[in-house]
């Protein structure tokens, strides 16, 4: 019997490596299809966004956090500059790695870099069916700023939500 998985078992790196863009795209497509019945249009949207990030990457303003366990990507988060604001994107954890504090740790790292890079605001888009993620965002000061019905990217009707954070 293996010992219980701990946060210290996870390595978090902040550089993209070959295979990351494809694997993170796959992970979103695979998990969101099974857990939330989202379609291929969502996976395509993720791929396009990751490609956009790669093409406009500025190490002083942008950051990735790639979580690995035994050389396998098990989590991911990205901070992308959008003018003077930072956008939180593609926050995902493999189900086997939820509940060990990894999401909390990623948010802490996000908030640290957000302040270190001098941002005064951040925002993210999500859907209303992710209560654990929303609770984590709210604990870090994000507030609901907008809601809108959507279907095209998601293969079914959902409510998109925009959360915003203003730093003092």
C-alpha cells in the first residue's frame, strides 16, 4: 500500500516545456468533457488561448505553474498579462490530486506573482458549475462582476461568470 499523497510530493515549475501546451489542452478536453459535459469547442478554445499565451509571453509579466508528480502533469495555472490587468486562466487539477492543498498553493503562488509583477487588478472567467474553484477565488478576494448565458464554447447552455480582484 502506497503512502497517502502529500502536497510535498508535487513539483511545481514555472517554465513551459515541449508537450505542455498539448497536454494541458488534452487535460482540459478530457476532464471537462467527463465532469461537465463540455464539447470539443471548449478544448479548441483552450488550445487557442495557450497558443496566444505562448506567442505573447513576457517572463516579467506572465507566468505558468505546471504541477508534476512522477513526471506527469497533474495541475496547471497560468497568469496572462492583459494590459495593466492580469488574467487567471486554465486552472485545472487532475481529480486524483484534489483535496491535498494543491489548488490553495497554486492560488498563493498566483497572488505572490501578481503583486511581485506590480499588477493592480486581476480577473478570470469561469462557469457557475465550479463551486470549489469559485470558493477558492473568493477566499483570495475575487468578486463576481458579471454573468452571462453562453453555449457556443460549451456544447450546452451554461452561465459564464467573470470574477475580478482589485489590489490596494
